[in-house]
C-alpha cells in the first residue's frame, strides 16, 4: 500500500481509502498479535442486532416502567445466550426460583449457575 500510495491520484476515493487504511494500520492489524483475537466483531454486531431493529418500537414505550421492564428482560435473555443457555429454559428456571429467593441469592440465579 505504501508503494501504491505514491501512484494514486490525490483526493480520489481510492486515495482516501488507502490513506485511511495506512493511518489506522496498527489498530487494523492488532488481531495478528494474538491468535485468539478475532479478525472482526461479528459476534458483537449480531448480539446487538435485535436492539437496533427494536429501537424504533421502543420509542413508543408507554411509560418509563415499561421501558425499564423491557430493558431488564432483554438483559436476562442476552445474558442467558452469552452463557450458552436457551433463553426460554433459563427464564423458566429463573421464574420458578425467584419467588423463594432472597437478595443474597442473586448470584445463584445467574445463568452460569443454572444446572444443565
């Protein structure tokens, strides 16, 4: 790219793309420092896709309490997914345990503590 940069006419789309790439090269190539680092952030993008799609619907939440309830539910669902649990199974287990739980039991109710 450094060779090509000298041959590209200035202020063209290609010139902008090459200059951008070279400017951020350390950040763009960081993943090669560790073989466990992903080359892209697709898992993160996929995890937030439902929120991006739902954003317009949430504009019409009737109340702050309703919006907070939705936020809490989505947080539980995504936490379950992130811990390899099926959201329906986790929520069923959680709602079964919640009535007899105390504040001190919160850690025990997290998805990573749900028996398989």
